[in-house]
C-alpha cells in the first residue's frame, strides 16, 4: 500500500521543525531531512550551516559521515549472497571469515587487571551477526570494552583497522542482544565469500542498481568540500565544532559505520526497500528476499534493549520508543507495536552515532532520513526534532487521525 501524503501540509510542518532545530536553546548547527514514498522524494529540506558559525549553508548535497546507517547496506550485500546460495546464515561464520574463530568470551578481569577469557560455547553465525546477538559490542556502550580500550590499548572501530575487529565476545553467541561491531564482521563474511573489498561489492552490487553515485568508504577532496562538520555538545548544551574524519582510505572497509554519503543517496536505498528490492537502475534483491529479511530474525526470548552511554562524549543513554518491545530483522530494528510517532508495528529503522536517524515503512510505502553531525548520540535537540519530523509525516498521510 502507498498512502498519499499531503505534500504542502507536510512541507510547512517540516520547515518549521528544521528551523526549530537550528534555532533551539541548544541548537543543531545544520540539518538535512527528506521524506520519500515508493516513487521518489516528496520532501527535501535543509537548515542551518555545515559548521556552526560557518558560511557554508547546509544543502541537500551535503556529505555526512553516515556511521551506523551503513549497517543495513552491509546486510543487503549479505542477503544477495544468501540469494545466490553462497552464504548460509546459520553456518559458522568462520567458514567465510576465519579470523572470527579466534575470538574468546571475556568474563571480566582478574586481580592483576588482565582479561579473563574462555572459548565460546558455540560458533558465531552470520544470522547472529546481522541481529546483534553474536556477542560483540562497542566501547561506548560496554564497560568491558571501555576498560580494554583504556587499559589494554584496544583500538576503536573508528580507526578502521584490522586490530579494531579483534575484540572478545561479551557472551556466548545467541544468548543476548547487544549492539556492536557485529556488522563489521558481517562485512568480513561478504569479503570472504566475494574475494573483494566491501566497498567494491557495494559499488557494483548495491550502489549501481540503486542509482547511488555519491557514497564511499574513502572520502576524496571533491566530497570533502561538501562535508558537514562534526560537533560536540557540551554539558551546558553549547555546541562546538570538532576535528573529525574517518581514515581515508581505511585499512578495512567497516560495514558497521564507515560510509560517507548524502541524504538523497541514502533515500534511494530506502526506496529500494519500499519497492521490493527494485532499485532505480535494476534489481538489488528479489521480492521474496525482502519479505523474508524484514521479519523478526532475533532469536525467541531476546529483545532489543536500551543503549547505555558509558563514554559520555560519544553517547548518552539512548533508546527508541522506551517501554515498547523492539526486535531486529536482518537489516533493521523493528518496532513491534505502533510507535508514538505513528510508525506502524513492523516498521523498520535505525540510526547513526552522530545523530542520524531513518525509518522504512513498507506498509504505508514511506521512509525518511534526518541527518546531523553531533556527538554524543541521543542528542536531545536532534533526536526530539527527528521524532517530530517522523510524526509530522504520519499526520500528513491520508486517513491518518490528526495528532
């Protein structure tokens, strides 16, 4: 079903929301937001500047560090290999990415401050990697990883180094949900099967059929001239520009966070999911694969939980739709009840560390993306206004009761 959107009404409300975000007491420097139906964008908006106090306005062609919105693209590349019979989601992932077999479970630290490690009770599978139930985490959400970084020099994933992949498991595979570097390893599975770098796989097998030309793991000078600056939110709410760029080219293409791109290009990827796997230039996934992929794949008894921000400069405590059950499909988080914004049960979506947010609603045939570049994650202004943007979309749908 493709619901009809009151474009004029939504456009007015969206412009108000974007202006509110850049004029708030704790403002964002700039924002780009878009809404699409299955046929194309119905709204494209921007407000503010690329860098706080700068002269370059935020525009639709602004390039963002996409962070974890990269993850669903990696999942798509993995699903293509499932279609071709080259990837068994329930086989040990070590069959495709042998290094994962070296990871042990950390149970804490001994009196000398050394990690206590043991072999996992079972092998990690690619399905567990895609659903964040393999046992991997992030240092900004997990105290054990934070301690390994601080005391043992474990490199952060933003270094895009091979060493950054080699973190221990936090629990036996399949026994918990914890958000982390699982999709970086799923990218290693794709590389192991294809024999190519992940960026090359994306370019040929996802970007080209989607019509995406402005997305990359290796930012160049042309894109750098359009990039939105990163900002840090202080405890007093003040915003300050900060120096930030992911390594380019990276040692490893990190499928969990490494892409740079524009919001408009990401909308083409969202539309592919709205159109049963059909991209602007060709088929990316079969319709039956799309239908399978967006179902719940997280094991029974496991649920998506809140994200505890253990490094305050990188993330606040954060959660989508607190108090409501949430699960995971192969590419996305699923809200299992209708969300307060109006997103229906079964809706899909996720986010990126610098306060980028998106959703994909196949039931109504709409999806949207909100992009800022602010740390820590869960920024009160950016997140609140994103939620207002999504809610406005549903209030603009034909037949939707006004909120």
